[in-house]
C-alpha cells in the first residue's frame, strides 16, 4: 500500500501520484451531479431544483472534509517519512478523534440549522421542504464523508493515491445506479437520491477505514504494530487512551483559534481590496471627466482624504457618486 515517492524519475512519480487524486476530486463531485441528474430526469424539475439548491450548502461540509484530509496527510506523511511509526500511530488516532468531534459539531449545526441556511440563500418556498429533506439525510452521512477523507489522507501520506481513488470511483458509479433504483423502483423521490448517496458513501468509508486501520486489544497492540506498520497499516489500541482525547480537544481548540484569526484577516483583506477597487474606479472617473493624469488623480484622492479625515474608500465613493450615474 505504501510507496516511496523519492525513488524514480520525479516528474513521472509525481504524475502517477497526482492523477488519481485529480480523479478523486471529480468523483467526489459526481455524487451531487448524479443526484441532480436522476432527480431531474425521474422525479421532476422541483426535485432537480431542490438538490441543486442544496449543493451550495453541501460544499461547506465538503470543504471541511478536505481540510481534515490535508491536515491528516501532512502530519502522517512527516512521521512516515521519518519512520517514526509510533508517532504516526498517535497522529492517526488523534486525527480520527478530532475528526469525530468536528463531525459531531457540524451535524448539530446541520440538523438544527438547515432550514435557516436554506432561507439564508433565498431558497424558493416551493422547494424548501425537499431541499431540507435532502440536507437532513446528507448531514446524517457526514461521518462517512469525513472519515473517508481522513482515511484517504493517510493513504496519500503513505504515497498511495490509487487505492482511495478506486474506492471512490466504484462508490460514485454505484451511486448512479442506486439513485435510479431508489427513485424508480421504490418511488422515494428526493429522499431516494439522498439515501443512495448515504449508503454509497458509507460503503466507501468502511472499505477505506478497514484497509488503513487495524483495531486490536491494548495488550497486543505493540506486537501487532511491529509487524504491520511498516506496510502502512495503522494499529489502534482499544480502548483509546484518555490522553489522546485530551490531545484532540487541545488540537480542536487551537484549530478554532487559528481559523478565527484567519477569518478576521480574510475580512480585513477583502475590505482592503474593495477599497482599492473603488479608488481605481474613482481615478478612472477623474481621468475621464476632469482630464487628470493617473498621478494627479491619485494625489487628488489622497489630499481630499487627509483634508476631510475620511478614508480613501469613502472619498472614492463620493467621487463616483458625482460622475457615475
């Protein structure tokens, strides 16, 4: 299962490693595409609109799942490359616990707030019920999606991108047939396409987790690990030590603080970019209507901002209000 990416021609090795990952991204999106097509073909336009409308919200969950995938992959690959298999096992267990905590939080938000989220994106009243039904079932399948992504992150860390690709490809294609079966044979409507996705994601998750993890009694863990961990199989002792739960909670709290800081920085940068766009438009207006050069327009805006004590964005809006309809 594991592969040394430092052996062989670099470009060839990297392409062989990356192509299945690109394919996995496509098949990950195929779930919703298949749901939309089957719903539109066999149920009706309202069902198609309901599933398509829900896609905007499911992208949020998919983004979190990809984050878990990348985070786990980075840490595990570091320990695997250093042949620190005990630390690698700890990292895997901690990732799973942290992922479980995040899934529980997102499921709570999803189940309690899906109606509010749908209203926030201005979902039409006539498809609100079907969209909420699809999202409720989708949220129930979040553990499968998240743990699958953690498992594929582990595969990638070990240099194997083909195995998770095969799991996902088979699951995505199977989802098409399951969608058609549930909708046409069982006449389940929008709920049918949602439950089909739930089942197919669950199967791919269980296969991936079974291929990468081995759960054994604590007293046997070290002996079993010595035999299998160099092959890329992670041995997890049961019951899971309490220390790992504490580590996972601290990791989750630190990640939350970092995400909050990143969100604030992102908002600051977006505000700065918006101000720059306004200033550029104001300069163009001054150049067009008052015959100024770019340098003169820049100085005019700067001077007016200093004289009035306003920021450049506000001054630019005032200039645009004068010259643009």
